[in-house]
């Protein structure tokens, strides 16, 4: 990964950003429209959601399907590759839940040192 000939911009690990893991969670059970994603992702702007979805689509984690009809709709759905991230995502969530108190304590201690 840190080799000079390795194209690090192709790094497949995208769940480290702020929104990808949450978007994967939102799409875990069914496809959703853009507006349906914005509800559980309260703090995300339309611009950032659009960028995240485009990146995830480019990386093969989701598909974007345009449904034509009286009202044009766009649905986003996890691909098998995107769905395969649910297992490590579940492990990360379980780890965070198990260590939640220690994480909060460490963050508060860091804030008191810098503040």
C-alpha cells in the first residue's frame, strides 16, 4: 500500500470516510432513493451524498438504477461487492460497541488536554 509504484488512489478501503459505512448500512435491507437516504443521514449535504454515491458506484459497491415512468426515480442498491462489506462493518460496529466507554473517555481526555 505504501510502495511508490502502488496506485494508492485505487485503495479499495472506503469505509474509513465519514459516510460510506453509513450509506452501506442504509442500503443493507433494500434499495433506496436519494431522498430516502437523506433521512437517516441527517447531517449529510446533498453535494456530499452525491459525491459519496458516485464514488461508491465507481468502486463497484452500489448500482444506480433509473426507473422511468410518470415520475422518474433513481434507486441505489448494494452490489455483491458492496454487500460483502457488511461482515467487516458488523465487526467494526461490534468492536466500537464493546469499547464505547473507553473511546469516549479517551476522546474527552484528549479534548481536556487541547482545550
